[in-house]
C-alpha cells in the first residue's frame, strides 16, 4: 500500500477544533486500516477519547486535503513540463486552499482539446479553406 500524501496536521486540527496530537494519532490509526468504530471503541487511550463521528470527520477531511495536495502536484508537474512554471505561480498553487481556487489558477495553462479544425490549421490548410469558402480558389 502506498504511503498517504502528507497533509498539514495543524490545518486539519484547526478545521476540527481538536488538538494536533489527537488528530495525528487518529489519522495514523486510520492509515493503518482501522475502522472509525474500532478506533472510537478500542483506541480511546491513544486518541484521547475521540467519538466515532469525529473520527469519520477526520477521515473525510484528511481525504479531501490529500486529494487537494495530489492535484497540486499534478498541476505543478503539468505546468512545469511546458516550461511555464514561475516562482509566483508555484507559490500560488501551494497556497491554494480549495479545489476551485486551484483549478482557477490552472485554467490558463490547461491543454486545449484538439479539434479537427485545430489540426487542419496546424497543417496549414486554413488559407485553402478560406479560398474555398470565398470562391477564390483557382
């Protein structure tokens, strides 16, 4: 099983209004494959008595933050592979707090869908098409 993406535990703990050490311990138990009900019933000593609903909330928010971090990495690599990544853009990507904000940053750099017209223009057929439409083809 691959190791989970690193997330900011302080941010996660602040979102849940819980101490960082409780969130860290609970998240480690979740990453080991333990269920929410098992953790809340049998690992009270390790988690500080977090109830099952909070454990599920920790799991949900951690998954959300991990997917955001994964998407940040994917976007950064995509822009970097095109040679368009600047220090400012990299910092903006890293500080993006939501998926919407991240996608808004990525929008100008997204690869456009290739249509038949785009391929024809790349092959230099635009002038021929214009001549055919104008009726000036000789």
